[in-house]
C-alpha cells in the first residue's frame, strides 16, 4: 500500500516549552474500500509527550502499537483500548499520548460506518470503546498481528481486516445524498433534504444521527467551519474574515462560535498557529483545488 507522499506531514507542537514532533503518514485504501474508508494513517509521537487539541473528526478506528492514546472530550481523559473505535465528533477535543507512542488507524466515512460498525454513530460520538464490541472478537487480534508484521505493514493489515469484513454489504444510497447536501446545501432548511428523500424531518434526524453522528443542521455547521479552516490553512483565504463570508455564516460572531467549537480555537488564533497540531491535522489531506468531499481529514 503506497504512502501518500503529498500527505506526509510533521507537526511541531509546543508542549511544556519543548518541541514534540508527531509524524503523520497517510495511505490510500484499497479500491474496494473507496467511499467507505477515507484514509489509513500512522501517527508516531516523538521524544516528548503529546497533549494537543484535535478538531471534529470522522469516526475513527485506531490500533495502538506502542504507548497509549487518551482522549479528552470535555471530561476526564479516557485511555483507549489497543483496538479502539470512536464515533464521529461534533466538537474539538484533546489527544494525550506519551513519548514514543505509535498508532495506526483509519477514518470511516458515514457510508463506511453504516457498513462496518454495528452501532449508531451518535451512540459512540465523543466516546472510545473496544473495537470488538462493534466488529466482533477478531478485532482484538489486530494489535498483536500488526506488531508482529511491523509498523510499516500495519496499515495493510488494517485494510485487509476491513476488506474481510465487507462481505458484500452496500451502504444505503440515501447516505450519499445526505453527504452532498451537507457539503453543498447545508445552509438550506433540512426540510428540503427530507422531502427529497421522502422522509419526515424527524426520521431524517434519526437516520443522520445513526450514520453521520449528528442531525443535519449540526453536520452542516461542522463542515462549513472545517472547510473554512482548511482554506485558511492552505493559504487560499489569508484573512479569517473572508473565510466567514465564503462560508455563508450569518455574521462574524456566528462564524467564530462555530469555528471554535469544531476547530478548538478562534479563527485568528488558528491563523497565527501554523505549526499547531490541529493546523497540521486539517492540512494533512487538504490539497488546494481538490474536492475531498465527506472524506476531508478534518471531518
């Protein structure tokens, strides 16, 4: 599985006045997982502990190979199991890892979540649980198998595990239509989306909570904020006030509120912190001029 050279990044994070680099490598999923898995990744923490902000994310499947990964979703930090799953998030959080930690994982699109995970996305939002709870006992063997194969082969084994669990399952076609609405028409009333899908507003909200982790209005706000951050990080919109206008936010205070919720800092602070962990997360897969759709890394 080839490394995405353009998506290999190193994030320098100021932690207790020390530089704590975390290196990301991204890997293309197999063709049979297209639209289900946004990307595979490997994260390697350097010689200092990591305690950093992370933005709203896709559902994450993560295998810890060395050290630990703890997540703080607004309460007490929670150490994830060696083979873990967390639902898509709708607010910023924190990632805490000791020096030398290594993990591999993947981001699951809403379609992928619906195919692979035997649980509502909203029920696991802002939580980290054992992967075997929603994918079966074979998931518990992934960490030892990946360790035996070596760090470089871990993403390939994870890809093979997902392909073995695909079993011909096909996502509900309504998910793609919801994705398109979230990305293009999310500022419009969700009633129009419900009508297109021949669903009631309440049925639509239950459906998107199960597949996307949140109701349509919150999903739209999440993506508008994260796409604005991606454009700012890429230098396409140097002034954060212009990003607010492009995102069709009601006013600057509305933009700042949503941006801070999903990115974890104000737009001004984000622009000033180009070496922050969250800045590098958002830039990790963003390529100016390329539409990553629902698979945007920050989503």
